[in-house]
C-alpha cells in the first residue's frame, strides 16, 4: 500500500533502537526524511547510516537526552517544522509502590508525559497552519491494563493519555491527528531488561523467564519492532485521517478487553 507520505519530514525521538527505530525504519520505507534522536551517538549514527543506505532518504541525527529542555530544543532546532512527530523515550524503572519519592515521579513525568507534550506543543501549531499533520506517541499497554511493578510508568502515561484525549479533538479539524500506540511485550532491550529483573527476583533462567512471559500472550510470542513500526507508519499515513485520539494496543491479545 502506498502510504502517501513520501517526501514528508518526520521527527522520531528515542529511535536508535527498539520500537522507536522500528517506527523510523517504517517511515523511511514510506519515503519520509527523518530526524532521529537518542542519547548514545554510536548506535544512533549506525542506525541512521543503515536507514540512509537501505531506503535512500535523508536522515539527520541529534544525540541528546530528549527528556531535558535543552535536548528538546536541540531536536526541535534540527527538525524545523516536521509533518510527522513520533514521540518516544525510555521507560521508568520497575519497583514497589513504596520505592518512589517525589524526584522519581518528577523524572517519570518529565520523560513520559511532559516531554511528548512539549514536543506536540512545539510541532502541532505549524501542522495546523499547513492543514496536515500526524502525531503518534509511544506509550504502553499499562495505559489500559496497569502493570503492578511499573507504577511510575502507569502514572506518567495515564497523564499523557488524558492530555491527548482532549488535545487530539481540539486539533482534528485542522487535519492533524494525534494517536497513541500502546506496546505490549515486544522483543527489545527494554523487554530483555524486564526479563532479567524476573530472573533475579525469581531465581529462574532467562529462557524460563521469557517462556513464562510468552505463555501469557495468546499470539505465543513477543511482538517485533518491525511490525510495531508498520502500525505507526499506517497511523502517519494519508489513509488514517479519520483515526483521532485513539489508544491502539499492540499486544498479541494479551490484554483481554472485550468491550
Ligand atoms: P529500548 O529498546 O530500550 O530502546 C529505547 C530507545 O530510546 C533507544 O534508542 C535509547 O537510546 C532511546 N532513549 C532512551 N532514553 C532516551 C532519552 N532520554 N533521550 C533520547 N533517547 C532515549 O526501549 P523500547 O522497548 O523500544 O521501548 C520504547 C518505549 O516503549 C519505552 O518508553 C518503554 O517503556 C515502552 N514500552 C516498551 C515495551 C516493550 O515490550 N518493549 C512495552 C511497553 C512499553 P539511548 O539509550 O542511546 O538514549
């Protein structure tokens, strides 16, 4: 399917690896020129070089922490006024409800709520003026089914989801759609880290931890960054203009929300 976005400019934050990289790749496949970001320059440059080589699009890299005001300024200075914005950042650490104090909550809110909001506030006005724009925020299954050990993530992403619910409906009339993509368990470094946490906590092997988690997914496997990226690219396509303010769950059926 021609997604109709060849030549558009897309900013994808936190995109040297994992789900952000999956989104960057799929947008490049659709012909978008990219601004990619991550803190570590080495993996970022390697990913950008692979994408340029494979898809022949322009890729600008910005190595910085996007959860800081300075980092946001750097990516926005580089991106100019993108047609497509995909927001992403690392997820907060797991723990017990008693583990976290105010500073931990502020860090989680900065990373997973206030950063995407700042990026949207910077990019959406020009999209509205041009009469076309797409925003996809990478959030989490925890928005629909909060994960007990991810209290910081549950809290911050719930805040972002509420903001998007209202904002998406305020901008839709100008041709700009904002939606959230909710990953269930996907095979990335983040999933490895969570599996290693289970290994330490339960004293089982990594393979056992993975097999146990896979058994909770009706699809019988983890999702891939590639298929996650393709879903993102579709939401960014010309065909998705009537999809507004949705929380789209990609979890292999793990969350049973029948209604
Ligand atoms: P990942 O494999 O660990 O990749 C994270 C990417 O983000 C890397 O490119 C990393 O590069 C970059 N990054 C992290 N913090 C950053 C920051 N402050 N500024 C700029 N770049 C940053 O993670 P993932 O699995 O793709 O997860 C992406 C998001 O989805 C996370 O918020 C995660 O919590 C959420 N999620 C993932 C899953 C899953 O199963 N994978 C499930 C639910 C939710 P650098 O480290 O070099 O900065």
